[in-house]
């Protein structure tokens, strides 16, 4: 069942399949788990080259014995604003980060985004994220660089090098804009390949059709994004090139 924890036998299977060169996605499918579960399991226990089932199982049991901080200690100070239930806010933040991780976002990036989205200001400094998530400034820096590159958050430079990260504005539109540009690039490459291989050949014709399809999808998505952004955000953000 997807909800149960990985057992000793599961870990032996993971180790064997890693040696066979199987991907995390294939291993997850065979164990009826999410890909992120397998990715985290392998990453925290030596990586794909050094993963050992017995060692991973011992480490997991040791981690389970460690005392964990109570949820109340991790609840941010502004959770009780507007009459909210702090524990419900904390549980939602954890769930939001979990879902983001399961959909492919790195765990630390997911936690940062969840914290930003449930904050009324929509912004937090590096120091606030460190205190709130209880992870190192270096981990914060690495994660926010990735999230910023993907258009998932914005950065505001303050005095004395103070960094503030935000999800205000139409930040949610940026990853979709990036997808539009990626599709346009793929469409261009496909059309170039069709020219190289010859549009009348089977391979050339296939690439030409794919290029046309991706180009049309990009145009439709760009128009839809622009219209919906204007409707939802009440702004007129820069048009997608």
C-alpha cells in the first residue's frame, strides 16, 4: 500500500534494482510508491552508487528513535492571525510541502514555497526561513537559487545584503511562461531536424509534425496565460515573447 513505510524487504529490492540500473520511477512503480519516496530514500542513505539495504534500514530505525520537535514549536508566530487555528495552519503547511515534493519539486524548495504561500506578507527573509524551517542558511541559499531560476519565487535585495524572497504578484505564472518558451525552443529544434533529415522522409516528417504541434500549443498557452493573468491579477504583465 502507498501509505505504509518502506520495510526491510522493500529496501533489498531497491538495492537490487539499483544495481540492475533501473530508474527511480520504475522502482517506485514496482513498489507502488511515489517517485519522490524512492528518491528521498536513496539520497538520504548513500545515493544510488552506495545504497545498501541493511545499512539504510538501520539508519531509518535510528532516525525514528530520535526525539522530534513538537508541531507547536514549528508553528510560525503569525499563524494565529485572523482567528486561525495555529495547528491547522501548521498541518496545512506540511501537507502543501509534501504535495509539492510529490509532484517533483525538491524537498527544501517545497518547504520554502509552502512557508511563503501561507505567510500573509508573501515574503520572508533568509533569517526568517532559517528560523522557521530549522535548516542552514546554505541549504536555503541553494534551494532559493533553484526556485528563482524556475520562476517559482522572487528576490528583493535589501540593505547590507539582506535578502527577502517573495511569491507576491503573478509569480505563479512564471513557471508556465517558462514552459511556453521551452516548447517554442523544442518546436524550433524539431523544424531544424526536419530540414536536416528531409521533410519527405519518415523521420523528417515526424519531426516536422511534432514541431508544428509544439508551436501551436505554445501559441495557445501564451494567449490563454496573458488573458487569465489580466483577469486574475488585475494587471497587465509583460507579454510573453
